[in-house]
C-alpha cells in the first residue's frame, strides 16, 4: 500500500491537534489511546503502542495499543527486552528496519515491520515511550524521529498530569475500599467470612489472582501444613473451600518470617526464585507472583499470594497497601482463632466439670447403695437361720429399690433442659434422709442427729448438705470404725452449717487416705465450693474425725 508523504502544513496541524487533544483529556487510559493513534497518523504508520515506566527495578508496561496483537496490551518489558526494553535501558531513540532484529519473541506477523521507539520524558525524567511500526516497504528515518520526538515532548507533561490524577483517584478509591474492608473484617465472626471480605477487596482494588494461606502448627510450633482457605480469580470469582498441602520450607522463608514481602516479576526469568515456587507458578501459568506474610504477635500464621499470567512490575508503591491490609487480616484471623481456642477450652472445661459432677453423683449415691448391698450379702452368707435369711433378703430388696431410684434421678439430671419432666424431686427433711441412708448402709454406729430449726428450703443447698453428710456417714462406717456419730444441721451467721463428728480412728497420721476415701473427700470439697461454701475436715475431740460444711444462705433459703 502506497503512503503519501504529509505536507508540512498537514503535519503541523496533526501535531497541534494531537497536543491539544492530549492536554484536554485528563482520563489517563483515554489520553493514551488518543496520543498513540495520533502518533501513528503523524508518522503514516500502521500500528503503535505507548508504555509507562513503573516499578522498582523499573520496567515499562504497555498501557495503550493501536492495531496491535491482543497480547501486547498490559505486557511488561524489562531493560534490554524488545523495543520498550531498549528504550528503558538506553533512554535514547531506537530505529530498526525489522522488528524481528531487536525482539526475537515478537509476533510473527510483525517481524518484518519497521519500528521506531522514542522516549517520553518529563523534566528530563523518563516516564514512558512511543513504539510505532509500519509494514514494508515503509522505513523510518531521522525526520520521523524528530517529528515523533517533538510530539513526545509535548505529550510528556499531559501524560504525567493525567497519571498523577489517576494515582490520586486510585488512592482515594483504595482508601475507601480499605475502610469498607476494615468494617467487614471487624464485624465478621468467622475466619472464612474475614477471608471472603479480603478477597473481595483484592478483586475490586487490584484484580490479581489472590490466595490466602494459613498454616497448621505442630505442638512444638513448627509449620506442618499449608491450608489454602480461599482464593479469588477473574475466571472463578471467590472460592472459600480449604485445601491442605504439606508445608515445605524454602529459601524465601527467612525473609517472610521477618515480615518482609517477596515478589518476582517473572519467575521464569528470575533465578532467585526457589525451584518450588517456579514449579508452582508454572503449573498455574502465572509467572508473576508476590508473597506477603501474615504476621501476628511476631509469628507468621499465613501468607497472601498474589499472581498474574503476565509479568508484573511489583514495587513498594504497589505492594505497600497489600502489606497494610495483610497486617489487618492477620490480626483479625489470629483474634478469631484465639477466640475459637478459648471457646474450645471452655467447652472442654465444661465437659470435664460435668464428668466430675457425674462421678460425684455416682460415688455418693449408687456406689453407697452398692456398698450396702455388698455388706448385706456378707451378712447373708453368715446367716444361721431362715428367718435371718428372709430379713437380709428384705433389706437387699429395699436397697436395690433405693439404688434404682437414685439411678433414675441421675439419668433425669443428665437429660437436656426441657426434658426433665417427671424427675423425682429431692424431697424430705435433711435429718430423715440422713437417718435413712445410715440404715441403708447398715451402719453399726449409734447415730445422733439434730436439726436445729427448720431445714433449708433451697433444694440445691439441701441436696449439697445431704450429699456431704451422706459421704461423712459412709466414711465413718466404712473407714473409721466409729461407735458413735453426731450430726447437727443449723442456720448461723447467714450460713447453713452441717457438722458430722465421729469417735473412730480418725485421719491417718501420714495424711494419706485410701483412693475411695480420697475421692469422697475431694467430692465433698467440690460440692461445697460450687455453692460458694467451705468444707473443713479435721480431728474431733477427744478422738475421731470432724467434718464441717458451711454454705451461704441465698434468697432466704
């Protein structure tokens, strides 16, 4: 196709129109689209691109393209790579009769095209470049270079102003998104909701594929597994479906443990990237990657992984907001995990408490009854007449009936709230219940019981005093060999007080007691403590053991 040379007048007019259009447009993408198209018209070219310098170390990212292959827009070029990389490296004019001479991996259809590259400066600082191409037989000359250079100098200020405005708008928008993220994270109760809020922020602010990884730790604090708790990608959106892989330590861990992010523009070309990271990014076909540690209370608990299919010019300006929000994310996740651990510990303590309660009830009721059955069986074996056999069998029947009644009461207590209808209430005067217990266990001592005034009306207090008195009577019979036991229940100084004293052999001088007796004493102390009271076990006068339980009166009970 024959191209006619532009007259000086028309060139001047196109140049002036291009510069006016540049300074009238403040939206950066539209501005770049206009100037690259004007540059192509100005040089009678077929296609072109404009790229801006970004990142540290610096690279050129193609921000707008005219009649270029689809893969050109958004591509990143490092010093020495292609036409853009040569401009970045030399900051000087580049002219080539064949694009293939300076870019081995250029698109096949552009290899034989002539190209010209001109730096765009703002106050002597390189801010970008124009890359213009034309099919044969068009060739570029120094006159074209002067014309494109003049246009680039005129556009430099407009591009930088629009870029500054775009940066300000982006900062304001990111501040708004960070505020919304802070609200969502603060109100989220579950870790998965926190992760979802963070992924939404990344999707709206950056658009990189983002994966949030949390670690599982061994009891010694070593990382054992990586749990990918959530991911966002343009193709699939947000997915919160945890997957686990073994944790493998590599050469990037020391920096990440120190709280420093690690990033690679292209792991395929950067040999400082670990082999494992290169293999992982190759599987995902995303060579650009940034690793941002999640650190809370000085410990790395996870990782934010950002990646992209095209090389990315990561720098502090781009990564800093990610680090800030990652710190917020780490603190929120650690807080929810700590809360979950505390809840688990509370639940474990609650279950342990219930187990202790069941053990006490079994010890203080069914065990006592079974002991009494055991004593009766022994007496039955020593009986000498059928009359004695009949009396022993009658006592056994009463004991088994009482044992079944106690068991039914325990089962009713273990049922969930709202299912306890029909449970047998703990009724009867405390004095009567203690006398009945002494008879049921076949106590061989003389029992003197005194209840001074009306007994406690609060069922919980009455039940606690009964269980403690029951255990004291059993110990006097089973362990002390007592001949006489005195028990008194009275209300005094705002407390219900139960004292049980015997004249048996007393506590061992060594302070050690048998396993069963030890459990019973501990159970009595726990029962008293649960009611806000105290239990004292000491020496009786002149001999034996004295048990004193004091429980505060509540609500006149």
